[in-house]
C-alpha cells in the first residue's frame, strides 16, 4: 500500500484515498477517463464535500475489469516461473 510522508511521529501514514488526478496518474489513464468511469458506474468514488475520493482497491478492481489485449494475465499471484515448473 502506498504511503504518504512520515508525520511528526516519524511513521508513514497509509494512503486510503486518491483524488481523480492521482487515480488517473496511478492507472495511466486520463482524468476524463476516470470521471467517465465514475459517471457510467464502472468505478465507485466517494464524496466528501466537493472532494471526490477513490479507494486504491476500487481503482485496482476497475483496472482489472477493463478488456484484456494479448495474453490473458494470470491473477493467481503465482510467479510465471513456478507455473511453468509445475506444468512440466
């Protein structure tokens, strides 16, 4: 999990929410794509006053829901080398 700068206690604070600009930069898409996904209901965002907040886990879920091009990724978490070794 990403963290922000250490606070006065010297401990890093876990990053629990991203702005649309931060989410766009993290996902490698435009800010417009983030807002389109929110508008279409594909990406869930929360509101705090005027601020739009996107949870990192929700951003990851949305990214994984996008169409796959080329090789289908293995989402099992097992390294590819281990998968090849067990297939032999």
